C-alpha cells in the first residue's frame, strides 16, 4: 500500500504545482495587461475620446458588441500566443473606453484624488480577496450561479439606464456591481487555486474584468458622494 500512497502524494503535489503555475502566469499577465489599459486611457483622455456620446444606447450596444467579439476571439485562441495578443488588444480597447469616465472625474476639482482613491480601493479589494482565496484554498464555486444571475441583472439594469439616464439607478447599479465583481474576484481566484481553471489566458481575462468593473463602479460612487465641483 505504501507505493500507492506515494503515487497519490506525488500526483497531488504535481497538481498543486500546476495550479500554482497557472496562478503565477495569471498574475503576470494581469500585471502586463494594465500597461495597454493605462496607455488606452491616457490616449483617450488626451484625445477627449467619446464613443457615440450623443446616443448612450447605441454607444452601450456597440461597446458590448466589440467587447464580446474580443472575448470570443480570446477564447478561441486561448491555447496560443494569439490569445495573449488579443487579450492585450482588448485591454487597450477597455482603457480607451475607460477614458470617458476619467474625463468626467477630472472635471472635478479633486478628480485626480478620486481616481487615486478608486485605484487604491480596487487594489485593496483585489489583494485582500485574492489572498483569502489563495491562503484558505476554500472552494467558492458555490457562488457561481448566484454571481452570474447578479451580473446579468446588473448588465440589464445598465442597459436600461443607458436609455433612461436615472442618476439614482446609476448609483444603485454601481454599488451592487462593486459587491458582485468583488465576489467574482474571490470566485475566479478560487477556481484557479483549486484547479477549476487551468488556462492562464482565460483566467486573466476573467480577473481583469472583475478588477476593471470594481474600479469603474468605485469611481462612480466616489464622484457621486465626494466629487467637488470647481
């Protein structure tokens, strides 16, 4: 029986090493993805980029179409270098889209501080929840269905609000989105740690979207409650 125990132990150790490798690769690619995001955001702010500003509904639908197109391409090429190229292209596009809310934030007297606070808050949430998932190694897969339903509700509410433009609804959506996507960080890192996701490109895409949405939602809330007009 001893050799069998040894084989089982070796297999478990190899699986653990593989999961850690995927996690490390995910963190590295996530860090790299921030470079084109920042570049896209800076370019957008400098150019005063506006995506169908006169028609929020069309803007939102076109954005979804382009974003889902990128995600489809990334999923199709996730086992090749092209997957990384498409992911970095997607993050540049997301940075360009981020520039719109950054322009609004910079219109406040304390706009730079608001952006820094949102970035700091997002970082604190990410490192705390990623740490919990990594250290405890608890399986949070039970959150999956609940979070998916919550994300769909948030997406539909955002789509509706692109048409109705209700400020209070926007704040509610942002508050719920912070909770949903913070929980998604816990869920997605947990899947990597426990072997539920073994492709680092797909894993990076999921975690990137979590972080991106937490940042945007936090910035929306900070502008609403702490923004100082000139």
